[in-house]
């Protein structure tokens, strides 16, 4: 138990949403189950505010997610009710299947299922009695997902109960049928929606051959959203490097699927997944789609050809050269990446990347700058292009350009560092920032103390 002083500070830190202060106060002895002014543990306040970092800090510090509240609920129950899978993950705690009795687990699952089936608007109408229209906004939930937040009658709830239900089922090791999970995912057919990502992740955790077979069977579904989900799921497995023992079968399946798929977006995702596998006919599979009318498909061809330049046939090299002149900038970038270590193509890669630094899309300019900064081409034209990018509006692009100049020990590097401008402290460990620190140290240029990215560094800073 903490003393009143640190507990008061903890209440203030939770209200302010200061997770760092919360962790510090818990280490100083604050009671993680401190009760707020509403008579509830401060964990409930974090849950109601959808404050994931604070909720996570409290649970990590010992707050009890299962403590029974005056209304018979628990902080975990409220997290389920709130519809945010990110908050649920923060509050769920360790070993929930072993910690929570079966009747309580069933009640939590029933709550999540009923909220998912009813939808947030109907639940808010029931609670508030309001009959007017609800307000819906899109909000980030977790690091990579999004969800709708629905407000009505002074209350708000997030519409992520499908993801909450999926996450709870897996936490309690309830093996929901694959078809039911996929139907849940495609209810909002967006690969960044929390319902989709929760199902995708859960199926990566279920690594049996039976689950894999049930998932890939949906590649024949007439509904393109289900086919897209399967392709996205297989690609997620490949990107994460997850081994499940069916890789050879999966590679063959993807090769056949690529020959049959008619939807451009689904086919692009199939080829992206295929690129993560070894297959004896991978070049033939990739070349078959080099002239596809959908640029999303053509963008996947260079990676699908594989990384071994020495194993490429003349036909593959010719196709990559053609793709370096494609109408789509992303196709050109992919072709350049595939040829970056091919000495015979280096000059053409450089010419293409130089042209892309003037693209109207800032993300394309950034990717071109990244490729040029790490390029083996040390000609003045590359350095000049990087120097020209120091006038770009994007701080990250200016950082990449300065980094490329530092790698070349270009005399314009000192001025480039000054042009980078302030960045968030999150970039303190960025390899480019550290490289610029090292360049400054080697050159011993005054002042003795200098600032980059909001981080002060001396020449003898160990980060260098």
C-alpha cells in the first residue's frame, strides 16, 4: 500500500494520462489499486478514457483487473464493454485462462458477443434512452489498427467488440470455427480495422494443419473480401517469418492461386505472400504478371522474382529493366530495389531513382532518397540530388538526405545537419541520427555541444 502523498500523485498522473509518471509513482510505492474521486480504482478511469499506456502501466504495477466493483463489474469487464481491443490487451493481465474462474470467463465472452451482435448504437440507445443520431468518428486503437468510436446521449463506446471477442476467445483457448472468425473479420473489409487484425493475428497463433486448411479453403470464396483476408493472412505469416510446417504446400497453393485470381487487389496480395516462399517456378509465376493492367499487381513482381540476382534469367532482367520505366512510380521503385546489387543495372537504377526524387508524392521521394543514400553509386549526381532534398518540407526526408551525405563524407554534411531541423525525441536511437553524431565527432566541428532531433549530444557522447 502506498502512502497518501504518492497515491494522490498517482490519481493526478492517471487523470493527466501520464504513463511515465504512473510507472515512476508505482515504483515509489503508490498503491496500484488507489481509488479515485468516483470511488472506483484508478484503473477504471484509464479504461474509460481508453488510455492504453496508463492502463498497461497500472496492471504491470499490480492493479487488479478482477477486483469486484460496487456495481458487480470488474475493471476487465469494463474493458470488454468499452469495445477497444487495445485496452482489453492492456487490462487482460497474465494467464487469464488460469486466473479467471470458468463462470466469469463465460460471462465475459457472453458480454463481448452480445455487444458485437447488437452493435454500439443500439447499446448506447438502451443506456441513454436517446433517440437522435449517433456521432461516429474513426480513431486509432493500438499501434496499427483503427476502430469507430460512437457517441450518443453523452456516452461513447468503441465498435471493436468483434476484435474484443476474438481476443478473449483465444486468451481463453476457445477454438472458434475458422469460417465464423473470417466472417467476423470481413464485417468491415479493411485490413487495418481491429476486427480484421484480431482475427488475422489469432489465426497465426493457431498453427495446426486443420486451421491452416480451413483458412486457405476460403481462397475459392465468391466473396472477394474473404479471398483478400486469406491472402492478407498468408502474407502476414510470411512477413513475420512464422513457421507452421506447411510452407511447401503453401508455396504451391499460392502459385496456383496467382494463376487463377481475377481481382487485382487480391492478386497483388497473393503475389506479396508468394514472394516470401521458395518455389521452383517462382520466376515464371512472377513474369506472368509483369504486364498486368493493375499497378498494384506489377508492384509485387520485382519482389516475387527473388533476391538472387545471379539466378535470374535474361528474361527476368529484361522485365525488371522494363519495370524501371513503368508509368507507376511504386513499380519503378520496386524494380530499382530488386536490381540494387546488380552491377550491370546500377547506372539505370540510379537514373530512375534520381528522377523519382522529384516525384509529387512525398513518400515516393522519401523512398527514392533512402535508396540513393544507401546506394553503392558514389557519383556526384547522387550527392547533388541528396543535397537538393534538404529543401524538402519533410523532416524525415531531410534527415535521410543528410545521412546519405554523411555516408559519402560530403563537404555539405555540416550544413545538412543544420537543415535537418527538430524531430521528436523518438528518433534518439535512429541509426541516421547516430551516424550524424559520429560524423560530427569525427570532424570535431564547433560548437562542442550540438542538438539534433531534440537530443543534445557532445562529441564524446557514448551514442557516437
